[in-house]
């Protein structure tokens, strides 16, 4: 905490923030916020539109985590996955009911890239791509397994 004479202490990590927070660049960040609200139950925390109306910064909360967003801005090299022709990043969302969450995301406009199935590591798991090109893995934990059981399950995939 930082203190200064006659000023209250300031938290270096504000309430609600975690050590790692995704910051997504989207072609249409305002539309992305609407999609995340419909698909994943996001709650908008704030938005800062620039003079041209594009979002310079925004924040939503999904579950206990925050995600920052901004519109594409070519002048500072901020391009989204559609402009870059894909992304190597996949955001992981741990949920109570993976089937319902994926169904809700698809109804909101996501495309299934990996159907939901029971996986060897103990999760029911699937993947979707949102309309802005960001990939999401979605999972519900369904079985506790030892590391040896997980390794055996992975090995069985290659036999």
C-alpha cells in the first residue's frame, strides 16, 4: 500500500483484480461486451469511449474474474484476432455447467470449435470461438484423478 501525507492508502492491486487479467482487442469492443453479457453472463464494470466513439478501455466481470477490452487501434498496433487472421491464445472459463454455458454462447453467436466431451483429465470440456475471433475453452470438473491416472488417460489417446 502506498501512503502519502493526508491521503488514504492506495492498494497496489485493486479489489476484484487478479495477478493476470486478459486484455482483449476487438473489432467492435462495445459489441463484444454485449456478446460476453449474453454468452457468459458478463457484467460491465466500466467503459471509456474515445472522441471517435471507439472504446479506448472497458472492463467486464465474468464470475470472479475481470477482462479488459479495447477497440482495435492500428496506430498503436492494437489489432484483434480477425485482423491478425487468428490468435494463438485461448481463454479458459471454468463453469458449473459446461453444456449449458456452451449452448448459451452458441445462442449468442459463438461457433463450436471443439464439441463438449468428457476428457481424460477429469473435466467435461469444449471450445468455442466468439464472433470477434477470440477462442474460449469451457470446462466443468467432473472427476478427481491422480496425476498417474491423467497420464494413463493421455497415453491411451495415442495407442
